[in-house]
């Protein structure tokens, strides 16, 4: 039995879970962007983290194998991307079914329903094909959210299809918007083994790994059955109060981000976290304990959701914003980070002939300008400086941050972990481990289980 | 949870006093009484009462409208008339209330003013506020120019300048409006009574130094300042109120009791905090609850000193009425420069053995808010204690984001806990 501590960060746009072992090493990470139901989001993120933890164990097992050893790295890449592909295809299947179902339920006149179904068929066939191209070992697609990938591909295909068939683009977008929310609220946990079989099958078909198919199969089966005994869980983030956690199992995300950043980069003294609906500037001491912080007030301008809104306005996926902005040669000066005004400002600038990439570069800089003011208010930027939160994944944002930190505080290395989005959850898991009150009482385990999906009264495994 | 709101005996006494005052105001015209509108900081209550006039405090009306959830509508009414979203919400609340019939808390309309008396002009918004009221009421307005304590102290010439205005400008106007000559003996009597009540109030403030603290010097404190900052300073009822309050506090000290919150006694006092800045009135209970739920007691505050820094030694002096009133106007908390405010808060943090301090930055009130972050940094440096910073508003419910404020405060309390565990 493997013991673990869990941190769950219930953010406004994504929910993250991290498993730590008893030596405070990360076992697994999971994330979901299901946002309409925190309980489900919490469950999905935990399941994802548990699967990730199992993949970690699998990697160790394969690395330790005298026969496979050196091949473990490429083999894990093949297994992971095919697992993600199987997951993606399953979600596409569900999305396709939801779209057809919604079209049927809507009651369009018969001819139109037929044309819509025909259009949906073409779109989803193309999406299935596209998925095979998107997921390959080491591809970025595996770390993107289903929503983001599906949105950008669907919109492109819908544009194409409406040129060929007499179907309204808006109708197709409307169906997608309604369907994607339903899909995000599905739990696909039961399909875990199916995905794993798919991935193992693909790996075994690869001539490099075929000779070891039996050993790979055994290792996968062994780790797939592994259970984790949860010693304590701490919840943080905006949704923390909506879950049935006991009071001592809840920590503010400010403390969690401070401790999580310290864990990732122990010399950290200043942390900037840009999340979905708030921006925080945090100062920490040499132990990762927060000594001061500032966060945006009731106006959430310039936070992660702002970028989501801009992406919607531009009809592109949120993950495409950064790369596009980086192509800019002449950033436009943007004054407002108000989400409501942004749409109007965007359209006005486009109509004036400004390039999309230049506008986007300006928007990214505006976000960081606002963050700089919070940093200054919190006591400035002290080395080392760590940038966390979902927005830290956006390279145009980090570029703007580097420039502005340099302008205001001189040359400074900015720590950005590839796993920065998990910083709060890592902090939560560390608090779970270091809780002075020790391991939870029975009663609290029961409460926790009602959120994790296991029936009350049983021990707290993260059963897949 | 106890659903019935818990109240202290002194609160009941105060409620009665206020009720009687509003009744007097409702009858003012019938009784032939003259009415003076004036502000709380630097108010000249003894002088007004010496002319047998009745004071009305528009700020108090605004905060009461806030607590009674009426301010949102009043503010929108004022905005309909063209006042911008950025204008002080006390002003807009008052203008909106006026436009909607100027109904006081008893449901009766408040009498129109016979005089607008601006006795503290350190807040420029006060002046503009009364200019707006002057247009509405077309009554005389008199103002006292109060020099700012730019060097952090009151000089003899500042005192003389202010006292001379009192004698040469204010008194003649008050005599003219009231139709009465100033009764100096009566003024001295009122000032002597004020000083006695002030002694008791200081005793109450300083009780916050006890562990557990028998008072909440901020949320409870805003009730404690009610009588002495408004229409009652100088009258026997006010003295009686503070005597009763002092006895209440003594009882709690003797029994090791904490202050009364709306949900009962605050028994577990985990953290002691000093507060700078006015409270939010529209969500006052909700705001308070964030603190008492976490076992946080506010041991001292600056907002409760806007109507007099009695704990720093000032007393109304019956022997020297004009100089004492001048000094009172000059000594307003917001008339002190930033270093003097920092010094005061630093003293509070040390004297009251606080674990930390909180700044509530008010969107509407630049008199309080300008410079607050610099003050906070300086205090952190001087005391080594952590400061919290939140943002809200006086009476505009649109500027109270409960989730955001709760998030910041909970983070702050957890930060104090982490610091304590690490120490």
C-alpha cells in the first residue's frame, strides 16, 4: 500500500490535485477544467492525479527492469500519449453524441436537422483524424485541455463545412457550446483500463517494444491495481468552502501558493500568481511562510479569465493566444484590462487595421502592468522570483513579465516550473502532510469520502 | 448559531437616547428649535447645545442608511442626478436620502437645517458636500478654516487662529441664527460634563489591553463612540451612558469575559488586531463575523478616534472654552499628518500587544486612504508584525466583495497562525 497526502486546488477555471508521498515527493498530478460542478471537478482531478501517480510508478518499474531499462523513456512517452489519445477520442465520441442529441432535441425543421447531422458527421470525422495527428510522443497536445483543443479544431472545421453545406455556422457553434459543458461534466473514470489497454496495445505494436510485450503488460497491470492510502487532504482555492472539508483541512490559496512555490524553488522570496479570477503578489520567508501579500480587489481585470474572453472574441483557443502574441513585432498600447471593455477595444483596433498579434502582445503586456502594481504594493520583487498559476503557461505573458521586471527591478531570473499550474495544490498537499494536528480523525475521513466518490464509512482509497 | 442578536445593556441605553433625539428633531419645528447640520470630526456639540440648537449629522445618517440597507438606493438616486460613481458615497447617500424625503431612522422626515456648520475642513469633501446642501436648503453656511498638522503638531498660532474664528466668526453667526446670546456659564458646564464622559470612555478604550480583551475596539467601538461623537457630548445622559458602559466593561474584566458579538460572547481570542480605517457599513455584520468566527478581537482602532483622541490626553477644558474647542478641531485623527498617524498606530500595536494590524482602505474616503499602503509598510518595518490590507467602501454595497474580503482575511489569519507556529 502506498501512503499519500493530497492537495486539491479548486480554482475558478481549473481544479488541480497533487499526490505527495511520505517524503514529500510528488507522486502524481491531475487537472480538469470542468467548472460547473466543484464536487465533480474535485473527483476528476483526483482521479487524474491518481492515474498520473500510477504512471510514475510504472515508469520506475520499467526503468528498473533489466530488459527494458534504457527503453523506458521512449516507451513511457508512447504509453502516455496513447493514453491521452484514447481519452481524447472517448471525449470526442461523447461530444459527437451530445451534439447530435442536442440537434435532435432542438426541433429544427427536418431538412435542417439532416444537414446539421451531416455537417456534424464531417466535423467529427475530421476531429478524430486530427487527434491521431495531434497526439504523438512528446506532443504538447497531451497537456492541453480537451475543451481548448476541441474548440479550436471544431471552429476551424465548422468554418470549412459551412462553406460546403448550407448550414449556419452559428447553429454549429451553439450546439458545440452546449455540448462541451455536458461533456465536461461526464466522469470518464470507469474507462481508465480501456485507455490503458489501448495504450499498451499501441506500444506493443511498436517494433521497438514488441519483444517485451508480455513484461510491459504485466507491469501495466500491476501498477494499474495499485491503491493509495490517503493520510490527509487539504483543499484550497475559490471552491474550497463549497466542499465538505473540515475547517482544518482548508487553507487559503495564498498560503498554498507561497509554500508550493518554495517547494518548487526553495530560494523563492516573491511569488506572482495569476489565476483565473485573481492575481496575487506574495512575499515568503526562507521557510515558504507568507509574510505579506496583495491581491486584486473586487475587479478581476487582467486575470486568466480575461484571456479566455479574448480568445472567445477572436474565435481561437486560449492556448493559441501566447504563440500568436509572440509573433508581434510592434505591440499596440492597450489601456484597459477591463474584460467588458476589452471586446470593444479589440474590435476597434482590428477595424483600424492593427494586426491580431500586435493587439495580443499589447493585451499581454497590460495584464502584467497590472500585476506589477500589485507586486510593488506587496513590497516589490525580491530574488528569487517565482511565477505560478495557469497563466504562467502562456509564454507571451512570461515574456512581458521578464521585460517589466527587468525595467523595474533589474535583471532577475524568473522561476517558472512546467508544473506551475499545480503550485497551489502542491502547497495544499504539503500542508496536509505538515498539519500539526496530524492524521485526520475518522469523522473527517468520512466527510472526505463523500467528495472523493467512495462510499462513506470505508477507508479512503482513491479507487479508480 | 444563535439567531437572536446579542446586545449589551449600554447598546439598549444608546438606542433609547437616539430614539429620543430623533423625536426631538421630528418636533423641532413645532418646538421652535433651530437645527444645525454638522459633521462628526471636530464637531462643536457643546457650542451648539449652548445655543439650545439641535445637531443633525449627515455622515451618521449615511452610515445608518448603510446599516439599514437603504444606502444602495440612495446612492443610485444621487447618481441619477448626475453624481459620478467616484464621488464620496456618504455624500451621494445623503443627497439621495434628501431627494427621497429625508426620512430619519424613526420614519419621520428630518427637519431642514437653519445653519450648515463646517467646523472641520480637513476633509475637502465636507466643504463640497455642504455647498451642495446649501443649494438645496438655501440656508446660511459658516465654516471654520482648520489648519492641517503638516508638521505633526498643533502650534500656538494654529490654535489662536482657530479660536479667534470661533469667537469672531462662528459665535456671531450662531447668535444670529439662534436669536440668543452665548451663555458662557452654560458652555463651561457642558464642557465639564464632556470631560467626565471622556474619562470613562478612555477607561473603556484602555480595557482593550487586558487579556482576554473585554471589548472589541472597532466593531464594538463604533457603538461606544455613538453618544460622545454626536449630539450627546456635554449632557448628563451621555455621562450616564459612559458610566454604565464602564461598569459593563468592569464586569467583563472581573469575570474574564470577552466582548459581546451579535452571536454572543467572544470567548476564544486567538488574535489581537489593531485596525486603521472606517468599517464597511452595508455589510457590517457580515464583516464583523469574518473576525469573530476566527477568534479575532480588535483591541484598538483609529476610526473610533475620528471624533477625538481622548486616549492621548485631550480633554475638553471648561476653563478655556475657545482654546479647547480649537484644539479639539485641530486634533482630528485625519488632521494628523501621515507620520503622526503611523506613530499612533505603532503605539497601539505595542501598548495593546497586538499580533497584527489591518488597514481597511475605503474607496470613497481619500482623507483616510491616501498614503495607507506606505503607512502599512512603515508599520511592518517598525513593529515586525504583519499587516493586512483590504478594500471596501463606506456605504456603497457595490464595493463590498464578500468573497474577496473573506479570502484576504482568512489568508491573513492563516498567515498569523503560520508565523506563530514557526516562532
